[in-house]
């Protein structure tokens, strides 16, 4: 999964510039990338986009057209959110998110989130996008996956111990999206530790810092430095 960094598509060196991050504020993939960049205190030029009007520069860097996309100063393009997290944290990891004791297990749990949980989340939140799909079975399947998080969080405050790490920050944006699909229904569910964990995340200074509203980027406008 991480080898995509080494094989990223190049656009040529960007002399005298910061790395460029194309982002969309509400996208959970972009959130996780911004969280790691902010935690590592890696300065980037943030380019906020709107999904209905993707800038040509972003599509040239990454034709798949999804955020986040990072263009490093040497022209390397990283267009997978977890790879951007790892890129940032391998530069600086002051909070120890890449704890070597748990790294393999964390990456495995993130993979479950990005495949199993995300599959059901999409069909719960956007059933109209999928033919012959009812949201409730996918809601229930998502809840079953969250029970696994609940079991972990009954043992420790965070998914892999007493402090937040890579897995917490990569997964929490997707749990947030699941909850927001029907917050009243979720509040009635017996997941007290998951609710506590998510509340701590949502009320953190780090989360607040990555959810600042920036103007949509246009060619020729002054750059926005992130984290600010």
C-alpha cells in the first residue's frame, strides 16, 4: 500500500515551492491527510477545490480526479490518502503515530476500514447511487464493524493504547461520516466507548485546525499555507 509513494507520477521539479495539497474540506480521505500533515508540522500550499469543478492542474497531476492529491517539491505525485499520511509522518512524527509496535496491526485495521466499512458506509449514506440498494442492511453491517472498534476501546482509550495513533486518525473521519448520516439513530446505539472516542476526536484542537474553511483555489491567487 505504501509503495505508491515511490511510484508516484511525476510532474517535474517545483523549484522554491512548498508541496501542494489539493483538498476538499468535507472529504474524509482529505481530512485524514490534513490531520497527518498538521501533526507533522509539514508546511504545504493548500488548494481547496470543489468536486464539481476540478482544476485542470489537479487533473493533470492525478487524472483519477479524487482528493487528496499531493504534489511534492520534486514533482512526485501522491494521490492516496494513507500514503500522504505516511509521507508526512515519515518526515516528522512528534506524537508517535507510527508506533512500530503496532504499525502492522494499525495498517491492517485501516485496510478493513477502507474496504469493508467504507463499502457499507457508501451504500448507507448514498443508496441512490447503487441500483437496488436499501440503506438499512448496510447500516447494520457498518454497525457490526463498529462493534469491533467498541471492543478495542473498552480496553484502552484509543484504538491501540493510551494515546491516539495513525489508526485513530485514519479511521475517525469515516466514523464521523457514518454518524452524521443519521445522528439521532446513532445516538441510540449501545456504543458508549466509540461515542466517547469520537467526541474526543471531534473536540480536539487538531481536528478544529484542519477543518478551517478556506476559499476555493483559483489559478493566480495568493497561496494558502497549511497548517496556518
